[in-house]
C-alpha cells in the first residue's frame, strides 16, 4: 500500500471515528474526553499560529 493510500485510509478512519463519538450523548465519558482533547489541540494550534505570526511579522 502506498503512503498516499495509507494516509487517505487513516484520514477516513479518523473521520468515521469522530462521527461515532459525536453521535454519543453529551454526558458520555468518551465524548467528554474527546472534547477535552480537541480543546487542547485548538489551544496549541492558536499558540503556534501566534508564534509564527510574531516571527514572520518581524521580517
């Protein structure tokens, strides 16, 4: 299996898994854990974005 095919398969699998988690009730522990993880990823993405903006604005 090529790397491209593997990446597409992994992406589709992750998307299907996320849909399954989103279909769970809000008080489900798995859904709460997924929400916490998503919030942390979002925070890190914002920090990286801010850091890159600061570094490239000085150029």
